[in-house]
């Protein structure tokens, strides 16, 4: 069968146009694939952010009295955020004073950034309760540092020169109480420790990752439209 040159030219043009259209489709598919890949990557980062336990909120009134020695304390697993320990210590002239200590664990990939203490005096009782002390100890309950604490104190930043602390087990031991009491007198000091834990390596906020996901999809869509407009 014979073809005229015009037919052959038309055939070549159609063939070229078909290849061009297939090339455009492949290029568009590559853009869509890249957008999908980055979207999946960001979504994976969002979903793979591990759930953590809740921060500690210990209160002697509802959870029981803390022991005098941290060796008799349960080891509290801290979490990212502000972990609080609330209770009362008492200075007694007629028997052993009531001291409070506790042990805690800083999880892997986190650090203890600060230890803040608020301590005051209840109006009940009489006498002078002016000072208490706390020791920061390691996992073997050996001394790291000591602090003498005036009563009252507000937002006192304890052991600032020893922080931050990396992951591991530590303890706070109530080492002494001091003041001036006559026989039969006592004073009580309510307190709250706030142990602030942060991630050792900052994790991107979900809002930031969602913004990155939206930007990737939008950028891919605009790039695809621009490519189609240029080729048309």
C-alpha cells in the first residue's frame, strides 16, 4: 500500500504528538508522586510521634505521705512537661520531724531543665521554722549537691548550677529542718516541687508539620498547573 508524502508527514506528526503527550503525562505523574511522597513522609512523622505517659502530679493529701529517705520511695517516672510533688513537712519539738523525700527517673531522650520550689508556713502551731534543706542525689543515693532553703520561698530555682540533668535515676532528700521551738511547739510548711522536663532533641510541633504538609501539596499543585499552562 502506498502513502502520499502528506499522509506520511501527518503520520509522523501524530506519532510525535503521541510521544509528547506520553512524556507530559509521565512528567505530571512524577510531580504527583513527589507531592505524595513528601505528604506521606510528613504524615509518617506526625503518626510516629510516640505517645508518652502523663506527667506526675503527686499530692500527699490524696496519694499518701512521702518517705523520709528516698531509698524508701517509689521511683517516679517523669514525663515531658511540669511534674509536681505537693505535700507538707513539719518541724516538731516533741518527736522526730516529718521530712519528705522522693526518687525519680528522667526518661531517655529527655532532660530535667529546672527544679522550682514553693514553700510557705501554715498559721497553725507556734515557734520558728525558718530553714530546710534538700540534697540532690544520683541513682546510688550519693550526694551531687545540697541546697539550704529559707522558709518561706517562692519559685526558688534549686540546683541551677547542676542542671540540666540527662536521662537516669536521681533523688531529692529532705536533709534537715531548722528553727527555734520551745517544748511542745511545732510548725508545718506546705510545699510544691515543680520538675520541668523537656525533650533532649526538640520535636517539631504538629502544627508545624501540618503546615509543611499543606505547603508541599500546594507547591506541587501550583507547579503542575504552571507546567500545564506553559505546555498548552
